[in-house]
């Protein structure tokens, strides 16, 4: 079997160098592009032909999912009617490494006639696209990873990185939060967690509750019937502590068979409000390495939320 590991490493070196090279070329135009996009009333319409088009579609998808209304417009289809997708409040992000892609250049007169700002992601500063654009972001690379220097490889990687930089800068400018991300991703696991509140996943009925003077035998019976692997210690509806199956096992190992609930309970257990997000509850449990939180309203215990219930959301 032939060994191509050296080839893979060479590609990684070339493409990582292409991305690092962007640090040297990025300038004030980047700030101007971000301010422009933040100020438009419409959408950022991304267009590119061939491999640039595939990268452009990904950039548009990333922008749309992170708070910047955006979509991909195929330049060839645009020449046959899809230019009607553009509105005067939009801006166009045109991608062409050479800056001479015929389909992209043929869009320029219509874009200019409607006074729509044109941003060029291009690798050739003296190209036609750059000369005609309003804003230019340089994505030039010294060398493609392709050994023939024909297939877009390093250049498409650099373009994708520039698109990510634009998206992240816009997220920072808009103070885009996980909750905002969830609104655009309700079908994913993260989205469901970020949209789900503690009250939606907590156990609220038939809670396993014992008094502080409950006997060891009563503890075992309550915990067994409750099927949560824990029980709450309450006195006049006031939360005093929590007893987990771990607390119970430690008491058994210490042969504390005559211990009362108040003697083996964990005092001041971690609590959370029922209106809190499930993601917040999950973070707390992972932080403190516990499996459950006591859910409170303003004063009283109203439920228990467990880690496995959130993990299943």
C-alpha cells in the first residue's frame, strides 16, 4: 500500500499558509464591508461561479444562520431572470478568484444601475471585478495545493475563511447570543435545548419528599417509589436539603441505619428557577458534577430537573 501521508501534510501546510496569508492582506476595507452590511436594510446576496459558487453558498448559509439575512444567487441563473431577487436595499458579495468570471462580470451593469453596493472577494487586485466593485477583500494565495496549480484548493480555503471572518465580525457587532442562534436552528439538538425551559422538562408530580426527621427506612421507601434516585427534605414547604442515592449508599457503608434524613442530607442543594433555559440547567449540573437540580418558583419547590432529561431534548 502506498503512503500518501506526506501528500496530506503538504496540503495542510499549503492551505494553512493560505489562511495565515490573509492576516497580512486584510485592511481597512474589511471594516468598511462590515459597516456596510450592518447598515443595509435588505439582504447580503452572495454570488459565485463554479467552485467559488459552492463556497459562496456555504458563506451565505453561515451568514443567514448567524443573524445576517443572506442567500446565494447563481450568476448564470441571475442572467436569466434571478436578478429579480435583488432589491435596492441589498448588497452583493461577488466571489471570483480571477476576477474575470464572465457570468459574474455580466451581472455588474444591472447591479450598478440599481445602485446596489458590490463587494468583491477576489485574488487579483488588477482584475475587472475589482476595478468595478465598491469594496475589495483580497483572497489571493501564493500557491494552490493542487500539484497542477489548476484546481481551486488553497484559494477556496482562503475564501471560506474570509467568509467566516465576515460572519463572526457581524455576530460580534450584533452581540449575537446562543438564544438567537437557537431561533434559527429549532430542529437541531442545540436549538431545542436553547429554546426549552426548565419547566418543560422538570418532574413536577409526585415528588419524593421526606421530612427532616424521617427514618432511614422511610427514606428508602420514598426514594424507591419516587423513581428519581433522590428525595427532597422539606419542612413546612421550606427546602432544607436533598438526599441522593449516593448519599444513601454512603450512609449504608457507614452503617448509619438509624440515621434521620436531616443527618445524611446535603444541605443547600443547587436550585434553578422554572423559567430558566434548559441549557443553563445543563451547564450548572456539568459545572458542579451533579445529576439534578431543585426547581423553584419565587418561594417554593415546584419540581426536579435531571441531567438525563435535558440530554434527551
